[in-house]
């Protein structure tokens, strides 16, 4: 097992999870900033949005996770602040980030869809990188698999996916690779986009489709009664995105 602590400075522990999440945010921010400059959009708005959206996304991701695991945190509320132990839910992060971004964009009277298209590739690339934080913490893994199956993966993944005396699907890897593929699709497709918001909608549709199937493999899903919350959220997003895409693509004036 990989030590989740990267550096120990006296009583202060710097965890790999936090480092990887920071890298994801930095890479995404640089990508969005440069793309804004190349498209004639004031990059200062991008910087302002990054300052607002990143904290909002982290808070939303943590609150979403805590709400679905409230019994775990009720008797240990200080653990809510221990984000370095993992426990950031993507859908909560999207909700928090989009809300903060929407309020800023509305206040500055900017084009929401155009700004969202700038950030969509950054978000999915950040998600692809961030999943490796789950790898370090041995989170987001799937059901048990045979030794023959896990042998198809590099040795370091095999070792980290040996949990509780069994090998497990590296679901974090599946999603990381899927997210990276989506990123490449968005970069290629934005050269031929037909309307503002198209890149965002493609991102949401593709991510939700992949997440629905990968979530079915996981053993640590957040549950809403008998349903996996991420699968339900994915289906709702796919339906909403499909309706918005059809309206903007085919019913636009």
C-alpha cells in the first residue's frame, strides 16, 4: 500500500490526495485561462471565476459526501474538515462550482454558455487527474476480481487494489481514462461547435454516461435508499442535457 502522506513536517502531514487535487485545479485553471485569451474573452473573468469556483466546488463536493454519510460524521463532526482523508463527491462539486460561477456570470452580465464552454475541458481534465487521489487513498475501487484479471494491469496498481485480502476492479482508473478520452473529444470538437453551450453539454452527457456504468462496479457508492446516488444523478443529467441540446441545436431561431 502506498503511504497516503507525501511529506511529514513535524505535526503537519501533507497528503498525496491534497497534492493531486491541487495539481488538477492548477492544470485546469491554466488551460481555461489560455483558451480564454485565444478566444478574445477577458481572461480576468476566468481568474475571478477560478477564485470563486474552486472553493465552492470543494465545499459542495464535501457537503454532498457528508450528507450521504451523515451517520459516520454525526458523532465525529471534526472529521468533516479532514478532506485529505478523501470523500469529495464529483456531483456535489459540480453543483457548488456551477452555482458560484452562475452567480458571478449573472452579476457581470456575461454569456453563461460561452463561459461554460471555456471551462468544460478543464473540468473533465481535472477529474481525470483527481481520480489518482482516490487511487492513493484506496477509494473508488470496484468489486473483487480474480488474480488473472488484475494481472493485466501494472504491478503498482495491482498492489494498491489488493484490499481486504482480495483484488478489486480499479474503477478509479476506468473513470480516469474515460475522462481523459472525453477531454480529447472536447478539444477536437470545440473547433466545430454549432452553438454556445455545446461543449458543456457534450461533457455532461459523456461523463454521465461513463459514470453510470462505472458506478455499477463500485463498492463504496453513495446511496439514496436502494439507488446509487451517482447513477441517479447521471440519468437525470443525461435526460436534462438531451432536452437542452435538442432545443439549442434544432429549435434555435
